[in-house]
C-alpha cells in the first residue's frame, strides 16, 4: 500500500532548486526588475547560492512533500532588511544588460516609494511561495508556523510580511493565519505601477 510522505520543513541548502520558487513569490516584481521572466529566473539562479542578500539560501527554509520541494519561505530580522536588499541589487544589477539600466533605475525609484517599513524587533518574511501542484495541502501554513517559531527563538516580538495588493490568495491566507493588516502602499500613478510590476503592497503583522 502506498503511503503519503509527511510534510518536512528544513533549512534550505545551496543545492536546493529553491530559486525557482523564490521567483514565484514575487513574479510580477522580479519581471519588472529584470525585464523578462527568463532574465529574472536567471538572476535568482545566479545569486541564490551567494550569502548576505535577501534571496540567499541562507535565509530560506523549504518544505518537502512526497519527496519533492513544495514550498519556500525566506526570513530575517527586520534590522537586516536594508543591508540584504542593497546586497541583492549589487549582485544582480551588473548582470542586467546596459540597455536595461534606465528601466531598472525607474523600477528601483518607484519601488522605493512603496518599500515596506516593518516594525523593528520583528522577523520579516521576505518571500513565501508554494509550487502550484502542492497548494491547498498546508504547505504555506507550515512554513509560516516555522517562521513564527524562529521569531520566538530569537526573542523577536512577531512576524511582519508584505504581499501584492492584487494577491488575493495570499491575503486570505495571512488573515486566516492571524495576521493583521497594517498598511497599504499604492504606486503613485500608472507609470510607477508599471515600473514596479504592480499597483502596490499591503503589509501584515502578527505579534507573538
């Protein structure tokens, strides 16, 4: 008789193909940053194994289900956010073709107007994604629970996160998981929304 393998959540390793799931966590914004899906995926694959930035394996945990990588979550203390974000740009921007630099600068400027400002002393979830084949099987909830345990282990006061305004499934998940909506940050105008890759973001937090 076949039995379903249990859901396992563990720290990511450089060998895990988690960069593909990281891409799914913010597809519209990565595409706007890099200029195309192919280039965005290539950028993430190139830097995933590097340390010190917001999309590094070192800040990720992964979920395995049925022996397959089913989900990923990336987190770090709020106080590390700016340094990790700048490091990500410094590693990826040189890989963008020079003709794309004006658009990249427009993206960075527009994104700066809606960038999150989570409360200090909290854990910040920078990415959360589940493979479409494994959704509605508790993967995202298990990853969020692991982040909450990590926050408690670090004596942090809670967990903060953001998602796109139009990401209704994520917003429903966070509300059902006990996260409270904190603020909404909209793009200034259609040009800014196009540069960012979406109309803006909504922030959530959960105090522990």
